[in-house]
C-alpha cells in the first residue's frame, strides 16, 4: 500500500439497486497515486456496476465517491428507492451529486469497456484524436472557421505520438473495427490515455485474449502506468494478470466486498477461495 | 353546464374509440419491433378508400368483409416487403422505410382519387340519427366506445390465453431470446400486423361513417394522434393505448369547444381561438408525458446496458 | 463508380429530351388554365375548367391580326396549395401562354401573382373573390365580384331575410377565400354579433363546431369553406339537428352541395354569379355537351347540374379571346395593354374592368337549396345600395 | 506513414465553386421567365433551398445520429422571421389585411435609407441571419426538454413540436405579428433581386439563393470537418463511449441541434424568398419527410450526397418527370396512365427502391472529394 501518496480515488459505501436487485452493496475502496488496483469476483458479482457508478454512468442509490481528494459523486436513497433500500448506511449521505461521465473524464478519469466500444466508422487515428476533443480551447466558431489551427495541429501531433507509443502507428489509417481483437483493446486504452487521465479504469482488458496476448497486455499495462504516471483500476478474470501486476485487490461477491489486500493475501484468503477461486477456476 | 359540455364529451369518447382501434396497431407493432409504423395511419385511410370504391359496385354485406380482408392483406404485405428485409438494419433505416411507405401510399391514393374528396358510403343503421340525453347525434357515436371495448377485451383474451398471444408477449419482452427459444418470429410479427390492421379497418369504418370524407391525407393525423395515444398510455401496453386514446379524443373535442364553453360560462367574453390548437394540443400532451414520464402511464421502465 | 455513371446517364437523358420541347411552330395561341385539379378545391377547379373546355369546344380558333390561330388550353394544377402555385404558374409561363385564366380559390392566385407579374403575363381571375388578388398584382384582372361586396350581400341577407341576430362564422385556417369572406361578412354584420372560428387543415370532425354554434345561441351558420368540407358540415348539421340556416358564398353553388343536402332537413342559402335558367339556350348546349362527354360528366360530379363557376369559366374564355383579338398579337405584353379597356357581354352579364382591374359588377344571385328535389331555387338578386 | 496535417483549403474545390457560381449568374441573365428552359432556374432556386435544408438535417440525423423530424417547424420560423422583417412599410397594410400590423420595421428598407442600394442587400442578409437565429433560439428552447429522449421518441417529439409551432403561427391572436393563418407576401423576394450597373441590369434571382446556400453549406462542411464535427460523429457512433471520452452529450447534441436549426431557418428564409410567399400551412410534416427522403437518397452522413439528393429530387419532381403527369413521357403517350399524380407514384416507388435495396443512397458516407481522390489513385496506378 502506498498510503504515503495522495489518495486518487475513494469509494465509500456505494450501493446500487435496480428495483429489488442489489448489484453493489456498501462497497468501499481506495486507490493511491501510482497504484494498480484490481477488482475481482465471479460473474455477476457487481464489478462492472461498481465501475459504472464510479465513472458516472449510473447514479448510485447510496454512497459517495471522491476523486483526487474532492467529492465527485454522492447520493442517498429517495423516491421509490427509499422504501426498498436494502443497504446499511441510509441517512449517512445527504447530498445529491450526480455528474455525467464526461465531467468525471474531464476531472481525469478515463475508462475502457468490457465489450469494446470503439467508434466503428472512424479510423484508428480519428478514434484517438476525438478523445482529444475534450482538451480543446476552441469554441464552435473558431473551430469551424479554422481559427484553432495551431491547436488542431498540436492535437494531431499528440494523437500521432500516442499511437507511436502504443505501437499502433502502422495501422493509423485503418478502420478501428477492422483491427484484430488485441489491437482494438490496445487502441481503446490509447484512446483513454488521450484524455490525459490520472486514473485509468480498465474493464476486463484481457477478455477474449490468448495467453500470448495476455502476457503482452500485462507488460503493456505496467508500462503505461510508469510512462503516463497514471493510477490504474482494473476488473479482470485472468488471475495471472491480476496477481502479476496488481498492488492490491478487492474481491466482490454478490455485490458485497468480501476481502481486500495484496495478491499474496488474497491468494491465501479462505473466504475468497471459497467464494471465488474454489468455485470457478480462472478463465 | 352539463348540457353545454356533454356533446363534446360524447363526441370525444367516440373519436377516442376510433383512435383506440388504430392505436392498438401502433402499440403492438412498437412493442415487438420497436418501430413506429408511420404507414399505419395510411392503411387506415386505404381501408376507407377501398370501401368507397367497393360500395359503388357491390352490396355492403360483401363490401365490408372484403374491405377488411384486403386491408389486412395490405398490412401483411407492407411488413413483408418494406420491414422484413430491414430486420437487421439500424432502427433509423426501418423508420425511414416506414415513412417511405407512408409517402408511397399517400401518393398512390392521390393518383387514384385524383386528389379529390371521396364520400364514404352510408352504412345503414349505424349512421342513423338518434337522440341521447336530449342530444342529437348519429348512432355510430354511441356504439363506437362499446364496440372498441368489446374488441379490446377479446384481444386481451387472445394475448393472454392463446399460444400466439404468449409468443407475442415473449417476443416483445426479448426479441433475440424468443428467437433462440424456437418462437417463429416472422409468424408472430405477421400476426401482429394482421391484428393491428384488422382493428384499423374496423376503426376506419366507424371513423369515416362519422366523418364521411376520405382524402389521401385522411389517415395521417388520426394515425399520428393514435400513436401519441399509444405513447401516452405506455407503448406496448394495450389497455394503456386505449385509455390514452380516449383521453386524447375527449381532450381534443373539449379544446375545440373550449372557447364556447368559457363564453357560455361567462369566463371570457370573446373567442380566444383555442380550436387552432386542437391538433397541436395532442403533441403538447405527448411532450409533457415524454419529458416527465417517458414510459407513459402504464409502460415499464427499462435500463440501458453498458 | 457505377452510380456516377448512372447519374451522368440520367443527366444526358434529360438534356437529350429537353430540346424536343422547342420544336413547336404551328399557329397556336396558348391560354394557360391555372386551376386546382386536386386537393381541397380540386372538384371546384374541375368545374370551372369545364366551362373553358366547353367554350373551347364551341370556339376552337381565334383570328388574331388576320391570322387564324388554334386555341390551345394549357393546364397546370396548382393542387389548391399555396406552395405549389408559383411553380404551376411558372410552368404555364415557360410553356409560352399568352394569358392565364384562374384560379378557383383566392389563395393560390395571390401566391402566384408575383410569378405572373415578374414574367409580365396577364392573368384573369375567374372566381377568386379576395381583394388581394388584384390589389397586390399589376397583371391580375378579374371578372367576378369581390368579397367585400359578397360579404355585405350575405350579411344583409342574413339580417333582413333570415332575421338573424347572431352569426356563427367558420373558416379554414390559412385559407384566403373563406377567411377573407368571413372577415368581410363580420364587418358588415357587426363584430359583436359574430362568433368566428377557424378549423385546421385536415379537419374531419365538424361536429364540435356545430355544437359550438348551437351552444352560443347563434341563428345563422356562415361557412364559405371548400365543397369538401361543406359536404361534411351538411352531413353533421343534419345528424346533429343544427337548427339554423347555413349561409355560404359562391363556392357552395355546386352540385356537390346539392348531393349532400338532398334528403336532409338543412336550410342552405348561397350567393352566386349565375342562376341556371337565365340563358336557356346556353344551359341546353352545355348540358348536352356535358352529357356527351364521359370525363366532363365525371368532372361535374356525375350529373349535369350547372355550377356558377362553370359558367364563369365559359365567360372567362371568351374574355380571353376578346383580349387576344384586341391585342392583335399573342404577345403577353400586348394582351396586358388592351385588358383594362376591354368589355364583353357574357352569359353572366356585362364584363368590364375598373381602375382596380376588377369587374364592374353590382349584383349577386341568392339561391336556396331545395332539399327535396336537389336543385337550387332562386331567391333574389341582391345588390348593395 | 505519418501524414502532415495540411490545411484543407483545396484550391480546386474553391475554383469549382466559383465557376459554378459564375455559370449560375450567367444563366440568370440569359434565361427569361417565358423561356422553356426557365425550369432549370426554378430547379436551381428550389434545389438550393432544399439542398441547404437537407444538408442541415443531415448534420443532425446523419452526423450526430439524432433522429429529428422537426425541420419543417424551424424552416417555418425562418420563413416568417425573414418575411416579417423585409416587408416594406408601404405594403404592410395590404399584407396585414385583417390585422393592425405590430411589426413595422423592414431591414432592407431601413438600411437602404442609410446606405443606398447596398443597404438593401445588407438588409436582406441581416434578415436571413436573423431568421436563422430565431430558428436556433426556438431549437434551443425545444432542445432543453427533448434532446434527452432516445431515437424514435425524439423523432416523434420533434415532429410534435413542429406541429405546435405551426399552430402557434396560425393563431388568430398573434395576427398582428404573423398575419394569422393568412399568407405573407410582398417582402424582399428573389424575383425582385436585381443589380443596376449603369444601363445594364443584372438579374440575381437565382444567383442569390444559390450563393446563400453555397456559403452555408461550405460553413457546415467546415464544421463537420472540425473537432466539433468529429465529436458529433463520435456521439452518433457510440454515445456511451463518447461520453466516457469526455464529450458532453447534452452540450454537443444541443450544439448540433441549434446549428442544424439555424441553417434550417436560413433555408426557410430562402424558401420564402424563392416562393415569394410565406404561409404556415405549407410547412407540414410532409415537408420534413421529403427532406428526409432527399437525405436518404443522397446517403445519410454525406454532405455532397444530400446536395445531390436534393437537386435530383427537385429536378425529377419539378421538371424531368413532369411528363408523367401530363400525358406523355419519353415519347410514350398514354393519357390514361400518365395523368395527374403519376409522377409522385413513380417517384415514391423509386425512393422505396433506394430505401430497401440501396440503403447507402447515392454516396453512402463518402463525399465527392473521396470519390475523386479514389479515382485519381486508380488512375495513378498503385502509387499511394
């Protein structure tokens, strides 16, 4: 644990209910600068839901998320939810703060998706370039009438540089969705990096990859942490990868956090072995 | 007061019943295909036109069943030709196809009728004049709501208690899964279109008996309003569509009479011109519903998956 | 690539076809018929055209400056729609017409007036009664009376003959004819005694408007709307026992109304340009012609009951011939020059133009529908003193 | 592999545009209204109106993926704004026949008093821009509630708004401003656009609408190629990914919606100018459908496609297929079949064929420049 460093992400008592289903229940976690933290758990444990709450896709039923020391998401049960709320921390939070995902991205969070979501009609280069849109200083008029030329050139160069770094320069003008699977994953990460994040959230980056590709990816993730000075939060099923690169691991089961600790601790944890490793061998 | 308002309510209920019969077609198709079948209103108009031409050359007891059969056939064909090939295409393409079909039907009708108003044949008995609560009106006004409700009850029975009905419910819940479960999607969709157009054909008979002029654009507005009724009630829900249709029918009728009602009441002294908004009001209602309760009165909430 | 080729092919085709249209050098003089053949006023427009066709059938040639010309009627359908009107008008102009007749319905004439004026092609309004038709355009003439006149006649008739004290006026939204006529009626009848409502396009439910009239205690129902709407209003007035006479303008002088009103107990009075029977010989001739021509019969609504607009169309054709003769040329400019001084004795009366390019007419016929026999009964000739 | 970003001013394209404008100006002088070929000018005039309308709709439906059917409503606002502010004071009372006109100000008139003949042109220009701004303002008001709605709900809500706008503009109570449901006329219109240079009169009837459309379309193309245009496309391709990459959906959808409506308003003003009348009852949803079909014909997501689509649509329906309505077509004479309305039937069948079998339309998502470039490549052998 790197508690000496500032806390990048703090999640407190986050609960997400859909009707009567509690997808995430009182989940709390923190991540410190420069860490790679993994969330693991069997299918349906609520990992992606937790991700979606942190990135602002869903407004949580209850709980709070702080980013870089300031509160960014907060909610408490109200309306229909108030009656049906099944969590334990009702009344603890009193504010409603529900930013849209783009606001969080602007603050420095960037993510990838479990089922790759590249922009299909656009080239590899454009996919990265558009992620730079957020960093623009131009407005609609200056952009339309070409008054932002300097910025446009700079962003294009940055995008090209990024592609160079992640090793996708050779497919720069290909259609994003025509790339092989592994490269699409890599492009998605590059696109997220283009927003210049402090925290990178990777949703099952190794899903569907062969062992060879997984090894490469493991190295790649470690590389980008160092090169771009980002903290990384990832969901993953590939235990080799997780155990290899994670500094700490949180384990979810049925929406509840059942354990957290270093990879060695987790590997030794009885609960985890019962609930997860014992039941499902890593995929 | 009651005597002033009653005629508007009765006329509104009658129009509402006719909208309801069209709205069911919209709501069922949307429930299954997620498609606004823009051509549905035009099918309704074609049913009216067919009746005009057929009644001129054959007795009504042949013309009416034949008209219904042909209308159903048309609905079936439209699905086959214009929607089925686009089953896997984006939703926008299908909607554009629906708009294209609507455009084609209207232009075809314009060509055949020469753009002239066609007078709907008088169907005996239902178009007779009757007196209700001291108010003169035609019999069709009175029987429409009852007929509508009977048909809807029958339809709900069909959907709840027959195999095809169960299949329809399954498909509307989840298209892909039902397909995997061995439900013959195409048959279910065809059945939906057949039921929808059948009701539209019956509705057209009542509507045009009440308002006996058929022009190529006759179907557009009632169609749009019926769709709004379906959205209002919660798209996919048949009782919702029916209730929505009645609300819209009555509201529309009251809006047209609002100036008069207020003047008779003494609230205002001169015309304000609310009648101008009789069509627009339907859409105001629609937007209010969409903004505040996007799933309508009886619709179910769905969440997008990320 | 294939698509580009296809597009190129289409363009070539068009340019190959275009010159065909130029090769037309017979001694033909073209008269444009700017009338609705479809849409709301399609039925009325067709009846007006009938008169011109009959006149053309009787007099297919005209001698201009010593040369015998064949008269060709060139049609353009303005579809009763103001936005289609300018294109239809342009179509006639590009076809090289010497002058234009029409239209039934004032809105389309107003809409097209700019096009005519821009090209300098004179137009003669046959039954468009709105003042704006001629006041806003330097090439538009007209052979019928105007709405201020007609509205006053109708208002006077309602007051004195029908003893009405409160009138319900119904017009179509955005329709210059019905809206204008209602306005002038209201002006003459007294604003405080009138209820004025407008129905949007595509309205099929007139029952509410009838209820409105009943609820507000009106005693005359003034609705100078298109014949399409009229048929429905009459049907509803019958089933809802309207209980007051319906009054309308010249458009209602049509067998569409007679067919709709036959067998009902609705009282209908209209003002119009012509009373059937005023010229026996003409009546007989045109009826024979209508009955002998299947299309004409269909266009007249299936029987030979004459509409006033048909007779006006007939007169308009001869006014056009007179103008061509007087001009001694087929050039639109020459025709335009002679029009102001032109006069002609037509079936509907003497026709001459005043300084506003309007017909000098001071009388209108009032007719009432006989719901038993389904014909018009003559009531009176009305003038404004 | 890495390519230098070059400024996308293509001199070839600019030259082509200038030549085109010059040809239009020349045609304007030689073809008189009584000429058979005047239809060509009519097609150019109306075509440019619809081209701008289609391109602006394409910006929304094709590039941003927002299926909106409210275009006719915004065009109506544009047409009315333009008309109301360009009616000369001498003609006001004749136009507002039944009302006491509330607006008595005309830009061309006021400015021609200050700047002479040039003022008229500036006045017209200001009125056109104002027409766009009004439409954009209404779009902003409407967009606040409806842009949150998803695909077909958005379509039906915007369709509804267009109908509401139409009803408002027909309302008798607003008569002093809108002339009730009656038509507006006598405002500055293309048939009166002339430039007097000494003795020679330069007719500008076709040139002006074509020029306005050209400039507007160039601006839209520039927008589409800018960083904002890319953001719009990202929203179309995948809304969730776009939002995750920091693109503010609400803001960008609203931008696209208002810009699209601005140009819809401008095209509405042009429509008034070309038709020389403006009336609310003309701006029905059928107009929106027609524009949508033009976009589809040209290929959704292609600006050049929309332009080609609308010119083809207008030319076919106003000119080439006219014979289908009047008895003989391509030398075949069959008055029984080729009668009124047949043209539209044939036309709608063609459109259905495009919709069903050539779903990409004429251009797909490509632009003219792409097509030319790929041809050049082919011509140049394998050179990259």
